[in-house]
């Protein structure tokens, strides 16, 4: 394969996504690491490429998250003089992009003070090496009272352990308005500090607080910081991963870890195409984050300390985002990790009493709506990651879809279930009381559609496990999207749209399908396609196949798209990362309609899926603004990886991937079981709109538009013949 010998680590650019609200971070991390080391600027996600100043180097970050309160804990900054103010907004220092390096497991930047900063990481530590200018004084500020912008720190403590070590705590607010939680840290230096001082006191509530340390001479200083959610001993034990190990060895180990992970997929790509692909794969493999300390202990959702014995407990689950593509991709590439991910969610249920929606550290933030945990876990079951835990998972999922958490529970659950189970829809009630960030009835229409999708997925699992009566109940409920269909609503020449219903069953009025009422981060135009599990039901309501396809053409601005793909997606589709409402076109920046390109295939025009996907891929570029919208813990990047390979998981629970034209002439997925998936498309040109003319599976013509997970897991070869002529793109087109 062309470029097969190229190191995928060298193909990653961690600056991709650090502009235009991609909210990624450029600093050092290892795959699924608990701790990172990355620069902090004035943006709430940490670093923004256009920021002129660096406030410090923090040790906890989420990749691509959208809410304000996130990370940047235990910020350290090397200086050549002690500042007059210990507010990091005052002592922040300029830097230059010249010579700045962002790659897997390694980051480097030169500050305007002349200090060269390099960072790397282990699974549970972030490590920095500071090279001071000749003759300069060497100081390091360790700030525990401040973090990323808009991340409130409500309490902190710091103490001197010995002449190389500091330790303490930071109590910060969880993501999206969550509750405060405490992180323990230990920071050690590779040489003793000669002097030290404190600002803000040894401990206390909110306010400026930290410790400065000064070193004799101008020799380089290496600092390693370990974190723990368990206790101070946990942080100290975690520090063993880096204590006494030379920086260069740690950097090389981090790069080796990334080489193993990124090497799970080989693609015949060069230049910017290769960079975009491997950076997307890199972003996918950053999360979820390892949650247990080196001794297996972790803090559970009951607030108690538990131990993961022989497995890894994971944290930070953005389920509304990642159930769509990041979770299936992880299950395909790394099934052993996927098994531990599934087990982690079951531990949340065991210890917290309910399944989560957006799990941050050891708490539920109740962020976003619908029922994402059901398709997430059902897919893991379908991909074999719940073997031995099937019934336990099913009981937890049945509880989730059939009831509501008690008022005393911090979990919101499917808060729309009383209405949904009784009448078949979640009522729209913009004043419905909530426990956290979001609640389903405030977005009743989209919640109904998401519940139906989840019920359809769980019906598959229930039937396979022998719960026939449950399966039938769920099968019927999966069609509840039909109860929101109002055949009298018209917009843009099309008749019939999903419409929010009120508690008594009446329609919301006034109403427009382009408006915000009843839909979460989207409109009826975008959410109408969240019925991929019931395509016949949707097509019937849209007025038949031809009218359904005409609506898709309008939704994607298809004539403009095939004429000039790059222009159309930037002028006709939704452009802004937060332009959720007053829209009637495809939104490539957010999750609700990411699967919509494949609806063309499911309705009977698969060549149009290939055209739309190629057009959407032009939005992913090799530059800081190269991610569409928030990357959302790898979800948008997973969309790109799947789309580039030529397959996508459209229907949760089905175990099927819908096929389309691959982006590259050849790709190989190296599975953990040693059986490769080989995908070929001779003549594939990423810059051109191409369609599938024919396709063979292991040498046999394959007219089916899907391939099963079982086929992929057993190893297979998909061979495509591509064409630029849509008239020749007859593969997968229904006959008769």
C-alpha cells in the first residue's frame, strides 16, 4: 500500500480543531489517558490557536466538548521572574507559533520569556520540561486557584511535601453546570528547588492560590503532575509512572502508544488527506478517559471508592454525541477497551442506581436529552462487548426505558416517560422542572424521536435474549415518531412534518418546522431523518419514495452540491457551530442529522449518499479550523473516519454498516483478532465526486447496501469500482 511505511504518528496535527469552536487541545496525551499536559489561554476549552498569551500548562482537558466548565486543573508556568500579581490573567506570557509542535504525546512551544516548554504524558501523569535561557533565573508557578477560563474553582489546597514535591487538591465545577468535585494532585520536580513561597494561603475556598518554586542555576527543569479522584495517596502512586524517568523516554513511550493505536488503520493517502484522517482517528482515541488509579481504585457514582480488578474503569461519557459513531468505531477497532467501557457504564448503574446520559467524573450532569445510553449499550452488546453481562445490561436498560428515577436521584433519566408510555409522545413543556443542564419535556418532540430510536434498538436486543414480550412492546414504541406527524404542516413546498405536542395531546401553535420549539439543537427539518430504524414509515408519511427523495434533495441542496461541492456546503448548509435553529438544511456541525446522507441509500438512491459524503468531507481540513463544530469527544472525527473508509453505522442495534464510495484507493483495518478488513477503490480521488459502480465482497458481487459486523469481524475484502458518472452508478439501486 502506498505510504504504508509512513509513521501515522507523524501524520497527526494536534492543532486541527483548535479554532472555530472545535474545542480540541494541542497538548500531550496518551490514548484514553486520565491526565494531559496542554497550554491554557483565554478560551474555555483551554487553548485557542489565535490566543496571544499562555496562562500556564494544565493537566486535565476534554477534547471537543461544548460547555464552559471544563479542565485546565493544576496549571504550571515557568518564568524567569516572579510576577507582581499571581492572577494568571496578569502573568500570562506571549509565545510564538514559529517552532510550535503539536503531535501525539508531545507538544513544544517557546514562550516570549525565552523559556522553551516541552510536554508529554503517561496514562496518569502530565510532564513538562522547561529549558531556561542562559543566565536566567528559573521559577515555576503552580496555580491551584485558577483553571480554564469559565471553570470555577471553589476550593483548593497546596502544600510542600519535600524540596522536590508539592501536593494538594482542586475543587472545581463539573461540566455544564454540574456539581463541584475534588481532584487530588502531586507534582514533583527532577531537581530540588532552592526557595519556595505561597500565595493565597495553604488552603481555602475560591480565590487566587498556589505555590512558586525557584531553582539555582539555569539548567532545565522537568515537572511531572499526577492526578487522582480517589485521594492523595492515589495521586502519589500514580506519579510512579513518571517519577525518575527521563523526559525523552516518556515522550518516546507516549509516541509508541499512539503508534500502536493509530496503526489499527492504514490508508493509502498522502499530504493533507493523510493528516486529516490520522488526526481524526487520534481525536477518536483520546476518550473516554481512564478513571481508575494505578492500583485499580476509582471513585464511583455513590461517592465511595471501588476497585477495578483486571479491567479499566473509564470516565467522561458524552453519550448523546458518541453513540452515533465514536462508540461503534471504538468497538470495531478496540473491542477489549469497548468491553471495559460497557462494564464502566454498568458500574455507574450499580453504584448510582441509574444509567447516565452525560457522565462527568463520578456524577451525572443531565446534559442533552433523549435516551443515548440505550443505543450506546445496545451497540456494544451487538458488537460483542457485553458477553457475560448481557442480562445485567438488559435489566438496567429496561429500567431506563420503562420508568423514571425517583426525585431523590440525581439522574434525570427518561423524564418524559410518563407521557411517552401513556400517550406515545413526550409532551413539550418549556417550563418542566429539571435536575441539571437539560430535561426531555423542554425538547419534547426531539426527545420522542430519540426515545423511539432507542426503543427500536433495545427491541433487537430483547428479542435476541429471549424477552419476546418486551421486544414486542418496544417494537411498537419504536414507531412513536408517527404520533408527532402533522400532515397539515407545509414548508418550502413540502407537506407533513413532526410537530411538538402539548400535555393534553394538542399541537403546539403557532409552529414552523424551521423553529426551535420542541427540538434540541436542531429543527424538525433535521430531526425528521432520525427515523432510520423505520424508513418505510417515514417514506409513507413523506408521500412516497419520490417525494422523500425530493425532500432530501432540498435538504442537502443537491443540485448545487454536485455542481460545486465545497462551495455548496459552505453556503447552502448550516455554517455556524451553534446555528441550531431557524434552519431547513443539513447541519454538518452537530449530531442530530449526521446520519442523514445515508438516508438516500436506505430510500433507494445510494449514489447520492456518496456525493453528499464527499462534499461534507471538504469541511475537514488540515488546519486549526479543520473540524466541523465541537468535536464532541471524538464524535465528529469518528464521522470522518467512517465516511473516509466507506461505511457508516446508521441504525443502532442492527450491527450493520451502510456502504458508500471510500475516499482512498485502499484502506486496511487491522482488528485485534488478527483478521483484516481490506477496502479497495482503485482510482479513488478525494477531490472528486465519485460513486460506486459495482462492489464485491470477498470476490463475490455484493448488491446489498450494508455489511454486517460479523462479516467485518471475520475479516473481509470490499472491492469497489468507482465512477464519476451517476448514470453508471447502478450499485445498490433497487430493481423493479
